[in-house]
């Protein structure tokens, strides 16, 4: 938990530092629902800041996603042919910091704001194994933590239907972290007035 808090503080500090003294740039906050090829369903919070004062059409996006617990069952046979069955639960969260470039030069109506980007990912995963066997009386519990850094490649589209609330859809491929995975997210962001 301390490691996650440190990462969130560092991500917020990076966004604030990139904003520089002209904090009048567009700032958006939002929520998203995600489905990952490895982590399944999740929800998250998102913040975006326009960095157009540094590079035209550039923004930075941070997101913190929590993926719901997933359950499974596995079996193990020991050297004496005893079969052990165990259930497991997986908990996973991910922190992402991405640079986003809006493709405004494409001949697309302004209602659709297509973007591409890339960035860094930190993922933490916990497995809980309550372990019991068919020929074994009793049980014990084991917990395993995995975490790691990865790289993101992403593309998405914002739907500018209203000046304040903007729905979006995004696809992201994370290479590294705990497991390579493809993630699809949908959500809404709220633009703070300047």
C-alpha cells in the first residue's frame, strides 16, 4: 500500500510539474470501466492535462484502475499420487502515466477527437491460495504478490458532445508489468472550467 501511495504522489507531481506556471490549461477528471485480456473487469479514476503550451496537441493522462477479484480452481498431484485441489483469488490494480497526442490534422469532424499515445505502467497483483487436498486433512493459506513496470501503447477517441462532459473509448496494450495484456476502456471525463 505504501508503494502505491508513493507512485500516486510521483504521478501527480509529474503532471503538476508539466503544467508549469500556466495552470490555466484544460484539466479533465473522469471515471472509466475497463476489460483486460488478463485482468478482466475493472473500474478506475482518470486525470488529463493539456500540455498544448509546450507542444501543440499534446496532453498527459494518468489513471488508477482496480480490477475486480477473479476466482479459479487448480489441482496438484504430489509424489505419492495424492490430489490436491485449491481455489485462488486474484486482486489487481494498475497505475498508468501516458503522453497523448491528438490527431487533429486528420479530416475527421471535430465531434470525434482521435488520439494515440504511449507511456508507463505499474501493476500490482495479489494471489490468495486457501489450500486443501482430497487426501489431506486441514488447510493452509498462502499469499503471493507480483508487481512490475511495463510500457503502454494506446489509441482512443473522445466524443465532444458537450463542452463539460466528454465520453471516450480507449484501447491500450501493456507490454510487461505482471502480464502482457490488451485493455479496452470506456468512460467519461469532466472538463474543469478555465
